[in-house]
């Protein structure tokens, strides 16, 4: 009788461990699948779907850094800088040490993006007020600060070349875009 009890206890313990491991595997695979869908959505420039999938990943596993990371990237692309910063900070807190540099390098872009957006907003006001030289200067600064500042570079180049008769300044802004249209670094 004692042997049967020991056997039954071991059997049910093993069965419970298998069931728990199976549910953990399902949770892990749900997390991995959501992370992969978030990555794919962001890679195809669908920030809204990327955020949806990243949030599913976070719900599946709050301690996985990838869900927070992709949520941060999606929010950044949507212009929600405060929320992006919070998500990337959460990713940084739970990430393994080999991923911290990449996350930190992206966090550094957020203040620069805020500055660029401020320049862009000031440039738009200056343009509306007819202060074209000031607008061109501010669009130029915005183009240098924004992660994707090509639109500001085009606006500045147009003002420099067409309205202010300074084609050399226009050319200097457009040259990096012409050389590498996918990822122009406008410094």
C-alpha cells in the first residue's frame, strides 16, 4: 500500500509538472509569436499593428524585454515620445546585459527627437509669418535633429534654393539623402 501511494504521488507530481511546463511553453510560445509579429509589423512600417502585437507580448510575459522594446519603437514611430520613453525604460530594466546598449542608444534619440520637433514647429510658425530665412534655418536644424528629418530637409532646401537664392545650402542638405535615401543622416 505504501509503495502504491509513493508511486501515485510521484506520478501525479510528474503529471502536474508536465502540465505546468506545457502551460509555460504555451505562454512562452505565445510571447515569442507576439514578439515576432510586432517585429514584422514594425519592419513593414505598420507601427499601429506593431504596438498591438507588442502589447500582446507584454500581457503574455511582463518580464520579457522584447515586448517592451517593440512597444517603445512603435510608440516612437507614432510620435508618442513620452510613452515610448516609458516603454523603452521598462525594456531596459528587464533586459539582459547584452541588450542594454541597443536599448540605451534608442533612448538617447528621444530627447533629440523632441528638440527636432520643436525646431520644426518653430520653422512652420516662422514660415507662416513670412520670416523665410529663419524658417529655413529652423527646418535645417529640425532635419539634423529628427530621426527621419527628410521632410524638413526638403522644406529647408526648397526655401534655401527657391526663395533665398542659396542653392549651396540646399545642396548640402540634400546630398546625404541622395547618397543614401533609406537612412540619410543629416548632420
